[in-house]
């Protein structure tokens, strides 16, 4: 086969988009036909299994990507198996001799092994940056080490200047003369059936690159007005909702960054705060690259001796939003019904599990990974360790959120709780975050029967706080 007729392979992973896709751009520039492939690989123990919620999103995202490729003159091949085996098989049957791919920083060691296997088979691989604002290796301390504290990381990132200008999607993606065999997406069984617990997701989300662009346009139209303050209040719609799209790479962080440049003059403080959230995602990957065992091991190994407890009933009550603490229950129910939870409430629910119930943070990370649409191998783990006090630049363990005070501060009128815990809708705001303190006649008027229509608290927060501090004191000793 003539060199200029050999197809190249474009390997999609967490970059399910055509816009600002560096591997795609480079592959198009070869002027050679392109085989586009997504591989369902065996579970990576360092990353953990694909969660059920994100599997739902992946199905719809792959449908959207395939449709987009078809409008650009190509198609998407789906395969199952170890990546090095699938890529070698496609290369052998098509004559392709080079693979283009974007780096996935959570799997550096695995990718090195794949590159070596392909090289031995005479197949080149070209990897590109693009899933983060900056390559983690470019942001280092003066001694060349990874940053362990966020603020100096942010300062160092700013010195690098703007992330690279995003590239537009190509007009066409040249197809090979013959497309390789593809598996059926429906045969992957990514969608839940009995029961279909994701039935309501479509009411809130539109997976795919078009849905990501729509969310970004909404963000720009809203001018990021009051983002810095408003994002802490779950009863208001002040967050971008871009995280599920970022998680599977339907939009690049560079595209988001540059799209918001025009807002600097009008809402500088809000813009800086928003960009710090994007940078936090980079920081989490910086930690994961430094410590690949972040999902399974404490960053601070002194927590290895912490004496966790596990009560099945307490954990189940937490997962179902039946703890008796309204702000916690609202968050857990929002998660179950929408595949998403407001960021402030994520911290509250995580603190409750770790410190009120004294359950290992890894249990919570596992539950969030299975139920969050935006589950991310770096951010999800780093954030859980942050709350637990075992992570880098972490909140100290003795910072224990009071779920009542947190609710009163960030959901002062109870709008968020009333939406997700409807059995408390008629409670006056004085008691919406502490129904267990309401007089009998107030409960009766609101139709609330403690222990029947709404659970009594599964723990006493004051006593649970003392227990957690005692356990931490024992750890220090």
C-alpha cells in the first residue's frame, strides 16, 4: 500500500469531540484516511470501574460523536479489549502504521506499556496535550517537584500565560476505503434497564459536544454574574454545569477559558474565581500524576492508622438521603435523581459520611464514582481526600461541618431542601434544616411525622463530632 494511502488511526478516549482536539487536528494534517476508534478496555485498577451514571453518559456521548463524524464524512469504530491488541489488529487489517491519541494523565504507566507494544509491532504513536489547561509536567516547583499546595500552583500556572488557542473542528474527516469491523454500542449494555434509574437524566442533561457548547453559551450569556458568591448557594442556578462534559472531554478546558475572555472587564472577580475552579481540576491531575495510588491510598500516610468504623445501616441511609439531616438528604437525592450534586453540598455530604459516621472516605469516593455523571479519576479522589484531611493541601480533619448550620447558611430559605426533600415542603424556614427541633404543632401543621414521613437523625451531630475528634486525637497520639 502506498505510504500516502495508508490510513492513520485516531484513538478517542476522554476526548469525545471534534473541536479543539489536537490528535484529530494532527491526523487530519497528514492528508491520509482516518480510522476513528473508541476502545472499551479492561478495568484499570488505579482508576477504578466506569460508574453506572457515567456509563449512561458515555453511551449517549458515543452516539453523538458517531453522528458528528458521519456528518464530517467518517464513522466511529467500537471495539472491546486491551488497547494494544485492538490497535494492532486494526493496523494489521487496514495497513495503518501510526496512532494519534490525546494524553490521559490518569493512565501514564499503562500508556507507556501500550506505546512499547505498538513500537515492537512497527506502529508509531503520537500523543498530544489537550485534556487540561496545561501539561502537569510544565507546572513544577523551583526544585522540579509537583506542587502540593493549590495557591502556589495557581500562581505558577498564571506565569505560564494563557492556555493555547483552541483549534476549530475540521470541515471533513477523510474516511478509509473500508471501515473496520465495529461492535454494536447497544451490545455494550451501558444503559440501565431494570430498573431504569437513569430515566430522569435526560430532563437535565444533553450528553455530547453540542450539549457542551450549549452549556458554555449559557454561561457566557449569564456573564458569570455573581458566580463567586452564588456558586455556594445550591438553591440558585449559579454553576456552569460543564463538569460532566469536561469529564468525557466533550469540550476542552482551553475552549472554555478563551470563550470567557470577554467577561474580564465586566466581572473580573467572578471570572477569576471560575478559572480557579478550572485550575483546581489541573491541580488534582498534578497530584494524581505525582501519586498514582491516590484513589486507594492516603496522600498523608499517617491516616493509614485511622480507625474507621462501618455501619451498613448508616451507610445505606446516607446513600438514600435518609439521614434525618435535610441538607445532607437533599444532596444525596439530587445525586440519585440527576447524576449531579451541587459542589457546596458535596463537601457537606462528604464531611457527614467521614466525620459524623466515621466511614472511610474511600467508601464515599466509590459511591460518588458510581453515581456522578462528572466522575473524574483525579478530581473525585482528590476532593474526597481533601475533605478527609488525608490529601494534599487538605482541609484539616478537625474542620467538621455542622449540617444544620451549613444548611442555614447556604440554603437560608430552604429552597434547595424543599425541592429535593418534598416531605418537608411545608415546614417554616426556622425549622427546615432541623425538623427534629420543631414543636409538635409545627410538625403536625406541616404534615411531618418524625420517624415515619421523615427519618429521625441517625446520629447526634454533637456526639458524632466529639467521637470524630477523639479518633483524630488518637491518631495524632
